[in-house]
């Protein structure tokens, strides 16, 4: 091949290079069209499944009373942050939904955009609150927090989430975009073919590993305000902390996922009854999703990222969430022989007046 290139005239060499570039562009374009067709097919299948569910409910006859009892009128939203073990946790919900009698729905936004348009926000809030056929419902997707109270909703959904050490999350996402994972190994990823390691990217000042890419968990908890996505905004971090405390039922951490599942089972058994045993016996092996070809960053790489103000803010938010989770866990469980056990009910009522005859 090298000899052939030497023997070719310069013009032919140039033509060969141009032809190769055109061929590569054509292939990229065809791959993009295939991916778009696959996405359209997935959306069509999802719409068909929804119509089938609605038809089944219609064939069963109209509801005599459209008002659901309190245990059935529950919606959980898991606005999952990418690369925080979200697929592993969501698979637990899928495994339990038939047994525990609730629906699981994936919120799939175009190009995984976490910010919805105003009109989609209205549609989404209406769907969540009025779609009784899907209640009890567990909704999950890569969307930022949405305040239902702004839309006049009386009963808001229950928000839960999981976050991760910000550098570990970014490293996992960096390699995921290049090599995928063992969940869908044949799927072509956006950066496929780029063999550069995370360490090399940081050393060269690459955009995919820049400190700005750490800014994700804060805006996911902050919400749909423009300031939430202003990288390095102190207001956004304060808002994210406020939402975590006041609007989220429970926020766990990837590093302690089993404890998160245990607390959810104790507090929301309607959805998570059996989740802890399922995770312990099956989930750790079958559900955990491993990013392919991931190489741990060196201490020098980590130290360079930690000099960034953005890392300091994301890490402050992570440690804040971890502190809240550990506080909740400390008041909900006890340790015995190295295992955690959920505390039984520890309150009761007395001095009940007026006395019954």
C-alpha cells in the first residue's frame, strides 16, 4: 500500500484522499439516518403500547368512579442523572412492577435534552396528574427537575434520585460515549473510534473532559430556569440544595445504592416491596451496568480537575447530598453483625381524647 502511494502521481493521491473523505462522510450520513429511523421506530412502538393499554382499559368497561384511592393515586418521578447507576436501579423497578401492580414509563426526550419546552412541560404535567390508567406510576428519564406547583397541581409527584462523585461520573460518561457498555454492546456511540484516554484528554485540555462537563448534577436538581444551566452559578447550586431538601423524597448515592433501595422499600413498599432481596440476590450480577474500556484517571489528572471552581461546587453539592442521605439512613436503620436492618415503627399515640364510653 505504501509503495502504491509512492508510485501514484500527486493529483491521483489527492483524488484518492478526497474520495476516501467523501466515502466516510457518506457512511456517517447513512449511520445517522439509521439511528434516526431506529429512534422513530422506538417512538412508534411506544405509542402503540400506550394505545393498547388504553384499549384494554376501555374494553374492561368505564370506571364507575374515576377517583383513585390514596394508595393508588401515587406517581414517582426518577429524573435520573446519566452515569449514576440509573439503569441498574431502574431495572429493579421493571422487575417488580408486575408483582407490585404499578406501571413503569420511560420519558424519552429528543436527543436526551434534559430541558423541556414550555408547551411540553404543560403536556407532561397534565399526563402525570390526569392519566389515571397509569397510576400507580413510576416515571424515569434524563430530565431536569420540574416544579409541578407552578402549574397549579394540588398533589405533586414523589421525586427520587441518585447522584455520584462528580469526577467518577464524568470519567464513566467519557468512556461510555466512546466504547459503550455491557448493556447494549452493539450500539454505536457518539464518540466511537476515539481511543484517547481520559488522562490524555485532560492533559491536552480537551473539551470532552473540561471542568465545564462536570456541571450536570447541580442543574438536574436545580430545574428548568436558565440560571440553572449557567455553568458555575452559585444561585443554581443553592437552588439545587433547596430542591433536594424540600422537593425530593429521597436522594441516594451510587456508592451506597443498596442502602438507597433498602430505605425506599421500607418507606414506599407499594412500589419497592422485595427490592432489597432482589438487588442482593440478582441485581448486583445482572443489573449493574459496566462501562467498557474504562481506565481510572491518575492522581495528577484528578488533582488538575479539582483545581476548578466548577468541581468544587459540584463536589460541594455531592457531599451535601451524601450528608443528607447518611442522616436519613442513621435514623432509619441499625447495624448488627455487619448488616443493616430497618427499624420498626418507633412512635405511638396516647392521651386520646375525648374518651369513648
